């Protein structure tokens, strides 16, 4: 299962517009990611998010095969949010909600 992103700049431009309309800036943005539990990708994701100050919480799936990571981040603008999403594009097997 490979979910490397192929999102275009057009996608991110539309996403930025949606964020401007739906959120107040600056403010808290909540990221949610799902990865296989105890996987290399999970470790890569945690390591990447350690570059940002924010509250992380983890929850295992009922069968303990997957882990959801919720990351609450104080973003100054939609660009901050988009930069985080772009930063994880090179990590395989992550589902972003």
C-alpha cells in the first residue's frame, strides 16, 4: 500500500482558499493521520511533527493494527498548514483526514 501524494499546486491553491473561508487565522488547526501501528512510517511521522510545537495524541484501532495521530497546531496562516501536509508527502502509507 503506497499512498504517496501526487497533489498538485492547484490542489493546494484550492485548499488554501477553503482554509481561508472556513477557519479563523491565526488559530488552532487539527491534523489527523492514520498509519500502521509500530511502523517505520509512524516513526517518520512523529519525527517530522517534532519539528513543530503542538499537542499530539495517539489512539490505537480496536484490532491494534493502526494508530491515529491527532496533532493540534497553532498556525499563523493556511500556508503553515499546507507546509506540514507537503512535508509528509514523502512518507508512504499515511492517510490524512
